[in-house]
C-alpha cells in the first residue's frame, strides 16, 4: 500500500518520535533533501527513523566536504555509511541491512 503525505522533515521527525509511524520494513531514500536541514535536525531525523525501526537508508546529497555546495550539504558522519561519489560533487550515503 502506498500513502502519500506532504510534510517537512521536522514534522515527520516529530511524528516518528511520538511513535505515530513505524519504519521497520522501509527503505528510506532522500535526494537533495537533507542539505536543507541543519546538522542538529539531520541527526534528530536520523535518530527518529532508527527509533521507528528503520535500518535501511540511502541519502543522495552533497557531502560535507563539497566545493559545489559548501553550506548546504549532508552533515551526518560519513563513517556511518558506505559512500559512493558521483559527478558534480554528489554522493550516495548508504546504510543497508539484509534480513
């Protein structure tokens, strides 16, 4: 079943922290989204997703060392993820588990 809802990352983080939604069987994917959230907000979102049961993440974002986007970028620690760098400075940050 697919359900579409539009909300900010901050709103979704609150919903996850309140236990309103489970992400146990979800592959979470963002593309150019996290770069608009400050470092503290990115961490809150990631932690809330894990709290809700999410174990599989793919973030398509500019890395923190990006020359293309030095201010708007992915700020979670790179060592938490498998990182694949692509053209134009964009990287894919993956953390996938197989169960």
